[in-house]
């Protein structure tokens, strides 16, 4: 790890004004410090944001607001989250370890980098790490990589579980810039597909910082589930994950939400499957048909064809589990 200077500011505008290509923000540090140890990130300046961002989690009649500095563990056990937005808690508890959840901030979780092994190996070409160098994973060891939405330049997947629940629940990212101006970014537009710029993970402006995440009030608080399939049961990233939520009325599905991790460069929503389920009975046959719609457009790589049936099974299981949360 190369030497760096450490700073702490006293307000958002001053903090953001110091951000540039040579500086990085640090909150819990659960991802950035690893990247620095691997010499993937080599900032000259580290700016502590703990003192300028809120860690408050609060709900009103219209929304849940999660402060950027809220720790993953505190959100997962928050009473309002457990009562009305329990899908978020289920997703968080499926990720990392208790020690990391106690340190990791929610905004930092959203900004974490991929765990593709070639990204972490600085001796190999990686367009995400060094644009234009090539993608080692595309023809290499890619069992953990994408099956949809990838490009010739990158087949990496997004690593967060928390973000899959935010995608399913139509969250909004609240940001502030160096002029203290507020901006809202719909969560579906926050993370990027790789295209020919896989080095860019999000659409967060350079001169901005995440202030909070807001989730609109919904009817998915009771019937939801999060299924994560991985190589081991603790502290492992998803091969495939599915967040499922149902809004049931008079025995039928009034609305549904389906999102996945482990399949794409960003949290992936299955809109066609959701639309199929609207107005239908919550039966095994309909859940199976919805899963078939989800997998029909998958394009597995050389070593991850198993993800197709794995995703199908995970989606059916998540929908079934939503009926008996």
C-alpha cells in the first residue's frame, strides 16, 4: 500500500470539493482498504466522510430514508425496516459477515467494486481496472461472471446483496454536490452496464456524494424472500441471488418484484416476469412460467452455463418462500 494523506472535513460541500482523481472517500473502508492493499486503488488523499453524513434510518407515511453512513447491521435490525421493508433486512443478512456488516456503510455498499478475480489480479489484463487492456475473464475462468447484459469489454458482476433489494423496491439515491445542490437518481439508473466503459460502475457524478437512499412506501413488507446460492454458506458472494416480493389481494398477485445478483454488471430486474405474474394466482405453475421468462434471454459464458437452471430454481424458490415468509 502506498503512502497517503488523510483528511476530515466538517460539511458536505467542503468534503465534495476536495474529491478528484487523486482522492477517495472512506466510510467503513471494508472495500477501499482491500483495493489499496492490492494496489488497485492508489489514492494520494483519503477523505473521511463519517462526520458529514447521516447514519439515521427513519420512516414516514411515504418512504423509508436510510442515511448514507448507516451501517448495514443497524439497517438490518431497524424496527421500521423489519416491519415494512423486510426484504432489505433479508438481503443485508445474506451478505458478508457480522463483523463486516457492523463496519460497512450503506452508501459504501452501493459503491463497492466487483469481485471478479481478474480485477483483483494486477498481473492480468482487465478493462475495468485498466481500460483498453482486455478482459481476461471472457475466455478465462468465468463461472462467477455474468450471463446477461455483459459486453465484449467486461463480463464482471455486481457484488452487493443490499443493492438487489433496493433495485426490487424502486429506491432512489439522494446525492449532494460541491455547491450543496441535491439531486435524485432512480436506483435502476444508478449502476451501469459495462458497454465500452466498464471502468465506470455508476452514474454518480464526479463532484457528488451519496447523502441517503429512499424507498417509497409499498405493499411488499410481508410477502417477500431473498434466496442466495453460493459456494459456501458464509461470507461468499452470490453465484445467483433472487429478491422476490408479492403484493397479494383477494388471493391473486396484484403486483410483484423480482431482482437478481450474480448475473450482471448491475442489479438486474426481471420486468417481463413481473408483468406476467400480475393478476395471476400464486401457483407453482405460474412461478415456473415466470422463471422460464427470466432465463430465456440468458447467454452464459464458457464456464457458467449452470447459472441458467440455478437462476430458474432460485426464482421459483424465492417466489414460493414469499408466500410463507
